[in-house]
């Protein structure tokens, strides 16, 4: 299948109303308040019915998500710590839920979609699992959808996205493809190059090592070190990062985090 063919799948059905790719892309907003009612109600329905499912893995130290392993381990640790302490990330934290929502809208357009991949790994704490959920598989290709601001189109593909899709591709023995949906126009990035196979295997091994690092941090209740990168620009903990050395520091910031990320007032 040619990459261009996939565009025809981007005919999204929201609550019985079809949207063409251009209309859909134009309606993607990076502020939840600006979303049309049709998308907002869909979001509430999807997030409401999947909240428990969404949180379940984050309470289990023996399941590490691929997305966590390829991103900042410190951020992943703090998110899990807050969830364990009962902070309920609310829908107003659009940045946290946005990717999940579009995944759930777009991947049902493909017959083979949203299935988990589990990679068993051992470390000194025993066996744990690295979990990924692919968005779609078409023939011998595994696809992941990503949303991106139009101002970021020149910076694609993003490194952590490449790491994620390469990890899936090696684990599943498929070819990797990322499809970026921007709020200007759908942008498709095709990542499969046979000569990159060795690079993909190396990235896969690195993901395993990073997952072990996060697993050890969670089991030992130790906050991972800072990993300064472009991801810090979008990190909800950026302004607190320098203040956090141990979980005690997170505890002392808890009222602030509750107010910022939970359902509490502004
Ligand atoms: S600010 Fe940067 S280093 Fe700190 S938790 Fe966020 S992504 Fe990680």
C-alpha cells in the first residue's frame, strides 16, 4: 500500500457527522475551550468511559509504557507518583489527553487497530512488561498517529516518536510509519527505510534499557535525573523540575499539583 492511499482513510465520523480531512484538521485546536461542541462531547464520552482503563497501568510498576520509556523518565515517574497519590488528572489537562483522544478517533478507521504489544523484560526486581498500543496495522506496516502544531511541521519527525514507532516495528517485525495530523493540513511522514533496520534495532535495545531504568526508579521510589531536551518546553512540571530531588519534594508540592492538574479550582 502506498502512503498516499492512507489519506482516503482520514474521513472521520464524529457522532454520525462525517468530516473530511481538511475540515477535521482545521478543527483541531490546542486549547480545549476552542473545540467545537461536537468534539467536546465526544471527548467527554471517550475519556469518561476509559478513565479507569487509562489509569490502571499507571498504578502497576510492572507495566512500563513504551511512550514513557522513550520520553523523559523523570516526567513519567512524577505522573505516576501523582496518580498513586490520588491526583485525578482532569480533562482540562488537554495536553495529556489530546493524543489519546485522536488515537481513538482515527484508529477505528483501520480494521486492525489499537492492540497491545507486550515485551517481557527481566531485571533485579523480577519480570516486568513493556507495553505499547499500536494505532493501526495495514499489511506489513505498523502506523502511529501523532498530532502536531503547524509551527512544528518543520521539526518532524520528532525523535521520541521515531523511537516509539521503531520499538513497535522491531517488536512486531513490521515496517514503521508515523502519520502526523497538524491543525493546518494532514502531514504524512513515512519512516520506512530498509537501511535503517540496524538503527531501529539499536533504538529498540535502548528503549528496553530505559524501561529498566524507570522500573528500577519506581521500585526503589527514587526520582530519576533530569533529562533536559525539547520535551521540557511542553512538560507540565517544567517550572517545578529544579525543585524536585526526592519524592518528599513532590509531596510538599502536592497542593500545587492538585490545584493545577486535578479537578480543583484555578
Ligand atoms: S522539565 Fe524536562 S527534565 Fe524536567 S520532568 Fe519535564 S521533561 Fe523531564
